[in-house]
C-alpha cells in the first residue's frame, strides 16, 4: 500500500473509532425490545416506531421478534438481560410466562414496560402502555349495531363471533367490551348466533391466526349457513377478518346478490383497509402504533431518569399479582368513509399503499 493510502486508511479508522466512542459516550444506554412476531404488520410497525422514538431520546436499541414461539421469546429476553440493557419493553406472546425472566430483570435493576399486552402474574415490572382494549371491543360491537341498524330494525340477524387468542389478556378485555354492546341484542333475539358458540373459549382463535379463523368459518358456514344468510361477523382483529372474508368469498358471498356480512376488525392493516375500500370488510379499529411506541419510549426514558411517569389508569389492569399503573391510548373506529381522514391525512399510510 502506498504511504498516502496507509495514512488515509489510518485516519479513516481513527475517525470511525472516535465516532463510535463519541456515540457510546452520548448514548443514554441500551434498551431491549421484545415483540411477539414480525408476521403481523402491526408488530413490525410498532417495532420500527419504537426504535426511532428511543433513538431520538438518546438510547441504543436491540429489537427481537419471537415468531409466536414462547420459548424463543424467553430466550431472546434472557439474551437481552446479559447485554447490559437499562430497560426492556415487552409485548408478550403469552402474558403468563414472564415471571422468571422478570425476576432476573428486577435483580439487575432493569426497568420493564409491558407493551400493548399485559404481563400477568408478576410484580417484577414497572408500567403498562396500551390502547383501551375494552373500548376497542365496544367500537367493534357498536360497528355491527350501527351497520345493521339494530336500534330500530327488528331482525333477527345472524351473527358469528371470532375472538383472539386466550393466552393474550387483550382478547379477554376486548371480548368484555364486545359483549357489553352485543349481549343485550343476543339475549333479546335480535342477533342470533346459529352455531351457539358465544363463550370466549368457544370462539377464540389461537395466536389470532387468520388461517385458523378461515377454517373455522368454513366449518360454520357449511354446518349452519347452507340455507341461511350470515349477516355479521365480529372479527376481533384484521388477521382474523381477512381469514373470515376469504372463507365467505369462497362460497359466493359478495356476489350474485349475496351481500357480504358486516365484518369488523382491529389494527387498520393494509390488506384490511383495502378490503374495507372494496366493501369486503366493514370496519376496523385503528390503533396508531406510532403514538403507542412514542408513549412507551417516553415512559421508559422518564422511569430511567427518575422523573414522574405519566399514567392515566391505576385501577383497571389487575394482572393477578398487582394493579399495574397503565397509560391508555384511544382507539378509533374506521369505516370506508373514515379512511382518508384517519389513515391517509394522518400520514399513517400513503394513498399509494392502499391502492
Ligand atoms: C393486539 C392487537 C393484535 C393482536 C394480534 C393483540 O394483543 O392488541 O392489536 O391484533 O394482539 O397480534
């Protein structure tokens, strides 16, 4: 190597080293992020927003996605704990599996925030940041009430219910909200669930898996709706809604005069928003993941800096070991008429992505 090249290379290495150590010196430390899976768009977008928000606040981040496998999530968390993290933000796959790993975190003085999904049966974490899950359920139920005009129409209308995964506390809370709206109509016969499957355990969808929802819908349609029109499907999230819509389309709903049932959802994922625009899905509940990620990042920063941490609910989220100080954000119902304002004008999606 010529002398000037050697000098230039040495200078470059020096700049890189100085650059690195400067960054390390100014960083407020490393925050671990543990997400359930990358297969659902919402967790990928939560993850991206959280990395951005934490980096803006001066932290480095290490983000892990567990592909819906509990042992993977636990070993990813254990690895994070030995990397000298200052804090960890966890959206658990199964909220009941965290106690041991959180004990280790507590012993190391690591701050922990339960993100979107509640950690259950442990006192060894600090805060919970989520959307108001009960309200999400109320909005889903209300969407069916409005679309079928249940306050005045006599019915009866047929309904089937597809809830989320019972290992996720959110499925229980959302179900409570849904039933607070729909149960009176089921009880007075305005809504008829021909399968008779109403209890959460009967209508749950393991891992909120759209393919499982699709095959359950196939079975229900052939067993109970061969000669009866299905009018509404309470689908607890968009993955489930897309599975349900495929099943319905498969047997001819949405054409030849057979109207699509009113199908609800949650998350505002792209395939569902497109389905709403073309009339296959009626509504979704939008939860702005940018805002939740930002809230959790600020909570973590304040907790680490010893500053007051903002929470707005200190009574609702009892995890079996403590009542968890919680910051609740507001979910928003989105029908076709709301897509422009809520999803495009807010910058969440570009118009192109929804075409
Ligand atoms: C979240 C939903 C999501 C579901 C499946 C729930 O805990 O609150 O937004 O659709 O998990 O990932």
